[in-house]
C-alpha cells in the first residue's frame, strides 16, 4: 500500500520536498489533492496512477515532470530510481507569483501538465537545494526566503516551458507545448480534438502522438482533465453556484456538467464541495508531517 504524503497542520503553506531512493524494490507514494507537484527524476522510472490503478503516465529519468494537481494519484518508482518530489500547496503557489499580467501568464503556463529535460547540477537543482536548506535550518524569516526560492523555481520552470516551445517548433514536444497553451486559451469553447489539430497545422494522429508522449494523456483526456481541474478549484475556493460554474466553463446545460463531473470525479459537484470543505477544516490538505 502506498505511503501517504499528507500532513496534519493547516498552518503550513510552504513547499515541501521528499526524496525517493529505491535501490532494490518499488516504492509507492500517494499524492493527495491540494498541491501541485514537481517530480525531479534523476534516474530510473516513475509511473503515475489513479486510485483505481489506471495508468496516468510513465516517465524515464532524467526528466522533470510538473503536475499542477495530483488529485487521486499514486506515484510508483521502480527499483533503482532516484527522484525528488516538490509539493507546492495552493497557498504557497498563490503567494509565489505576482498578481500582474506576467504572473497570470506564468500561472496559465504552469497550470498545465509539463515535461522537461533534466540536467543535474543546473538551476533547478540549486533552487530546490536552497528551498530545502531554508526549511531545514529554520533561520529567522526562513519562510520568507523559502517563498522567494519557490518564486524563482516557478519562473525557471516557466522559462523552460517557453524555451522548449521555441526550440522544438513543430517537433513532437514543441507541438505538445503549443497544444497545452492553446488548450489553456480555448478550453471553454469545447473545441473538438480535430479542430485543435487544424489550428496547429498538423494531423489528428500526429497531435495525439505528441500529446500522449509529453503528458501521458490523449488530447481528449487532457482537455477533460483541465475542465475537471478548473471545476474542482472553483468548487473548492469559491461559493459560486454549480450552475454558474457550469456556464463559466462553457457548459450550456448544468445537468450535463453535473454528469460530466460525477463521471470523472466519482462524486457530484455538490458532494465534492462538501467533502473539500470538511477536509480543509480538518487540515487534511497540508503537508506538515512530511519527513
């Protein structure tokens, strides 16, 4: 049974780091909702799964994998894997970026599943090490310094996303990045996958191959994931009625939105909202008990 990374204190709002070293056997970890996750895979292989055991993607190191939300996910690291997980709670992410057009652009880009090449000893390693050091040494104003390290880490990931897009152009990874950016802009229009392929100037099959390779999802599955993620955020963090959320996400029929959400989440929007509120009040969405 996978170990859980949940904590008990709702007061913690800084990023936390967990290292994986599995020289002989598989290691399983649950990735609870409420945080974004950066996986730094130095070596080995990592699988992401949902709670029912469904495949959410397999990634070989060296690689950086960004998951904006890991609700109902499990991580399985094969024997010999060396990796680190940076969990970034919603409160920490909200404070890490400015409320400016540039900050919003960074949020939109990093609000999608991302996959980048990883080279040991680079800026990502330096920033993660600094973040970990500030948390471990608990010097005065360490939480302030940790917040700045997180801001720099997010900016560096955003730069990687932009550089990867520019470098690859129409290559598979660049195509996937362009799809991700276009999906973020046109998600609420509920465009068909074929329309995305046409807008990007490629065949539907080529788009599917590129997106699956980069994200572990088909284009359709990825679009559904974005809708569910945005709906979950609105249900958790606003008092907006379910019908209004449906219209905001481009659904013309609130009843269909409820069926769509229930099919993907396993519970109705109303029940999800009640559960999220209860868990937040109990402090189950924090990560204070990490090693």
